[in-house]
């Protein structure tokens, strides 16, 4: 039973009428077929970019994953792309400029030092737009900041590394372990 016939028809029309979207979807299917269960996501990303004839790749990264972003930049440069890395603290935007109270500046509610400078996904997107990247890669942006970056990026965006400080940047692992299930159950019971 199809609960969304109008939406599905609209989607088909988009593929028919929007050549760019159709080409992205087609290329994604080719990459999936060529490397299914053999290639890591980084290789999928490189192959997608090659097949799309992209030249300039932007990397929007977290300061905490700058070493990983540099490695990604080195790898994609070795594949022949121009890498453009922009770190999250670019621009020195103070958290107070966003209207945050002192309760959310310097120290987290869990006791960790977080500082006074905000992540700045708007600057990351604006800079990569100015450079005119063909595609942007997210390396560990915070939840919410990744959304701002994606919304403002003029180039298509993919996530290579999803930030998860607790789970070594592997958020799916919470779904597969006893400890993950226990954490979710405990958190849900405390939230009620």
C-alpha cells in the first residue's frame, strides 16, 4: 500500500526534469555497484567525485578532527583533486555573539572545557562557496552545525565522519552493542 502517492510522483518528476539530480543518483548507483561491500566510504567518495568530474573538494572539519581532515586532504590530493580544508573555529566567532549565556560558555554541563569560541559552520560554507568547490565533505562537525553547513553550502555535501565523541566517531555502534542498548534504555527511563 502506497501512503504517499503524490510525493512519489513528485520524486519521479524531479528525476525526469532535473538532470543534475538524476546524474548524482545514477552515479551513486554505479559507485554502489562497483564497490559494494568492498570499498570503505572514503573510496566511495573518491570514486563518486571522479565519475562526476569534480576537481575541487572542500572539507569542513571539527578542530578535534583536524588530523583526520589533513589525512583525508592528503588522500584526495593524491587522487588528483584540489583539497580545501576549513576548520570549525574559523573566524573566531564568540559564543556570546550568538546570544549564549555564560551557562553554555567555557565549561560543558558534563564538566569538560569547551571554550568561548563557537564553531562557525556559516563561515565554513561561505569560504568553500567562495572557493567554488564542486563537492564538500564533512569531517566531524557537531550535530546542528553540520545542518547549518549543509544548508548553506552551494556544493553538494557528504559526511565522511559523523562526530560522536563518546563512540569514537562511530555513532552506529550504539545500535550493535549491549552497552549501547543499555545506555539508550537508561537514558530513556531518566527522560520520562
